[in-house]
C-alpha cells in the first residue's frame, strides 16, 4: 500500500534565521515512511494543491494531516 501524505506545519528557518512554517508532501508506505521525493513547501495552499494533484494523478489515497499555520 502507498498513499500521498500531507502534513505540517513544522518549524523551519529562513536565511535570516527567522522561524517559518513548512509543510511536507510525499508518497509514503503503510507506516507513513517516504518512498520517493519529499516536497517541502512554505505555503499551506500550495502544499495542499500539490498533495491533491499527486493523489489524483497517481490514483492514491490522500492522507491529509496538515493544518494552516
């Protein structure tokens, strides 16, 4: 089994050292371990759109565990 995982926000830092939120989108296995590229986005809206597109294109279940910052 594989699915598209969308989670966050988690804390990251920009080049100035300021704390900023980050969201992750990736294909994962039954234990939510990434099986391919992990996409790191700084916009909830963009990350959500990517997750939905990936789920539709790959015909995989979307596991949406993210929330806006």
